C-alpha cells in the first residue's frame, strides 16, 4: 500500500493534467459577453481614458502656472522690486500652485 503523503511521479503528473484540463473546461464553459456588454465596457474605458487625459492636462497647466509664478517672483525679487510682504505672498502662491499640481 502506497503512502498518501508520498505520491509517485506518475500520480503527480496525472493530477496536474487533470487540474489543467479542469481549468481549460471551466474557461471554455464561461459565457461569451454579448455585444451590448462589450459596448458598455468600451465606453467606460474611453471615458476613463478621457478623464485621465483631462486630469493630466490640468496638472501640466497647474505645474506650468506654478513655474511661471515662481519664475516671476524670482525675477522681481532679484530686481529688488518686491517688498517683504509681496515676496511672502508670491512664495505662498507658488507653494499653493505646486501643491495643486501634485494632486
């Protein structure tokens, strides 16, 4: 009598083949989605892609705006035209814009 904890090579190969066949049968038995379902899925995927593209464009615009604000503040500060209050406001605006760009 064979020990159930130590199956032979042939038994392991047989079990693996049976499991593989069972998985293939389950895959073949899966119902094929109808055209309406596929159309809904495609529409949802396109909507997600459009939303992601819009979000990316908004992030790039916010990043460009923050960079422009940072550059303008640096130029004005370099020229010595900003008072300390205006410098703080410009730095704050740049931080806000950078934070918004990260989201």
